[in-house]
C-alpha cells in the first residue's frame, strides 16, 4: 500500500529548486553583450568615418602637398566690395532690416543712452586733465571715448529680461539677413516682412551653436584671468616672465581661434532646413579642413574693416557733437552719438553676417574633398 505519510517541511524545502545565480547572470550577459557589440561597432565606424574625412590630425606636422585644398576667393578688397555691392543693390531690403534692428535696440533699453554717454564724456574730460591738448589730443580723446562707449555699452543697467530680449533681437537679425541673402542670390524678390516672420525657425539651433562657440572661448578666458593675475601679483610685470606669459596667452588664443573658424561657418549651416547643431558643427569642420588658416585671415580682415569703419565714421561724429553742444547747450538732450552708434552697430551686424554668408557660399561652390 502506498505510504500516506505527509512529507515533512525539510523534504518540501529540498524538493523546491532554488534558482542558480550563475545561470541568471549568464542570461543577463547574453542579453547585454549583443547591445554592447552594436554600440562598439557604431563607435568604431564613426571614428573610421571621421578619420577618413579628416586625414590630418591637429598639432601634427603634415606636408603642404598632402593637405593643400583649393579655395578660390577674390582678393580681400574685391571680396569686401562684392559684399558691399550685394547689400547696396538690395539697399531697401537690408536698410529696412537695419532700421527695424535700431528701433528694437531703442525699445529694449536705449532710452537712457544719452545720459550714459554724457556721463562717460564728462568723466573722461575730468580725469584726463591736460592730457588731451591740441588737435590731435582732441582726436585721441574722441577715440578713447569711442572705445569706452563700445566696451561699456550705452545701456549698462539692463535687466536680465532686457538682456535676453536684446540677444534674441540679434539672433533674429542674423537669421533674417541669412534668409534674405539666400533668397536674393536664388533670384527671388523677398520682402522684409517674410524674412522677419519666416527666418526664426532655427533660432534654438543657432543658440546651441553659439553656446558651443562660448565653450570654445573658455581657454582664452582662463588664460586672460591667469595673465591678469600674474600681472597684478608681479610675476609677469616685466622682463622675460612677462614675455613668456604673453606668448602663452597668444598660443591659447590661437587654439580657440582654430576651433571658432569652423564654428562660425556652422552658424550659417545650421540655418538650413532640418539641420541639427552637431551635424552643422561636423559639416563645418569638414569644409574647413585644409582651408582653416585662409578662413581665419578672412575673419581677421573682417574685424579690421569693422574697427576701421567705426573709427572713421564715429570719431568725427563725436567731435561734431561736442562742438555743436558747446555752442548750443539747449540741444544737449539730443542723442546724436547714441543714434549713430546704434545705427552703425545694426549696419555692422548685417554687413558681418553677409560677409560670412558669402564666404560660406564660396566654400560651397569650391567644395573639393579633403586630401
């Protein structure tokens, strides 16, 4: 007869099989391993494609015959004149854009610009004493006042909201200029209203690329802080230490300039429909391979043109403003210099954007593959 005894608790425990931890771990590894292999292959493939696109590494000596890449550009003056002619042929369109930007600046925070300028002017006159005498001294004082106006700004007490709106206004002028130029060069006849309304879609991508440029400027900022600290402490006050500190600052600035050249081109590429910021950075880097130094010289030339234009146009206005308000104090409230500064700043933004965009178009037209 079969046994009718109930199994004891020990027997029940022995009959229940416990899960083996080793088997569970092996099963998890079998699930994770293929995913790791796929991720590894993707990384390796991306690195190989990058090396194929950029065969010449940074800070490694490469023969010129191996990295030389064509880039047919007009001369410095000829290309600048081409940009000026393009803007002048469409002066109603871009003149309206400049006017819109000036109005936006005044509305955002330019109402107190005349008071700020008057305080700067008076502070400079009080602190200079007999330093600026004669005709050349007056010109030097006007130049120094221009530098102070540009560096300190005519609206130094902007709130955070005003600063944000000012930055957005600049981004929209940048995007509108590119949108209008793209349509003008395509043979269309765009309207300013269409440019203002239709050009703002890539504003977030543009902000992200701008943030990347700011990150690339961190080495220069750190080097400037270290250089100022060395001068204040007396470590680089004079002699060989000062020269070595200056050389180090120049080298670090060169590294940042090396990065920024392609990132500025990325600010143009990112405005293309469906373009993502990192894809724009990657494409701009590919386009700048073998051409980076020539593009850097063009950017330096643009900076020189802007500085020279400001000096030639604004310094006489400052001298005329001082003379006019000395003989007619009743019109001291009229913000002649701030209006000129706002207008020239707006024109500079449009001109610089057009210069960079037309330079980008030249690169696209001569887009030979890397060596």
